[in-house]
């Protein structure tokens, strides 16, 4: 008797298998989007935790509110390390760049 193939009802797993699996280009695109989202979320989180408006943070680092707004937008991809360092200093943080192994669950699936 043939073994029954395991199935999943996890939507992420299904979509990954259907649209991403085996496509290096799509996996790279997802990783780029993940990085942008992480940076945007972190800036927003730190700013709001400090009780600052976008304008207040902008004034602290010598830029405009619209720049902070762009940095907090997950679609923005023109990050400047000098600007990130200014934000970190203003928010009593440090910028740390770290390379970590790929998540084995989706990296090559």
C-alpha cells in the first residue's frame, strides 16, 4: 500500500510551495522586503516608545518630517547608514549590522 502524502492547511506553506519554492529570484525578493519592513518597523517602534512625533525626531537629527515618514515606510529602500546612525544616537541606541544564516525553513524549500 502506498504511503499517503502529508498535506498542510497552513496558508503560508501552501502559498510558499505554489509560488516561491525553487525560485531564487522570488526568495531574494522576499528577503529584501523582509529587511525593509524590519528597518521601518524598528524606527517606528523606537520613535513611538520615546514618545516622539516624526517632526520631533526629524528636528533632533537635522532633517524633515517627510524623511522620517519615508524611513518608516516598508516600501522605502534607500536607507543611508549615516541617517540611521543619527536616528540611533537620538534614540539612545546603536546601529548594528549583522549577517545571519538563512532561515532553513524557507531558504531552499
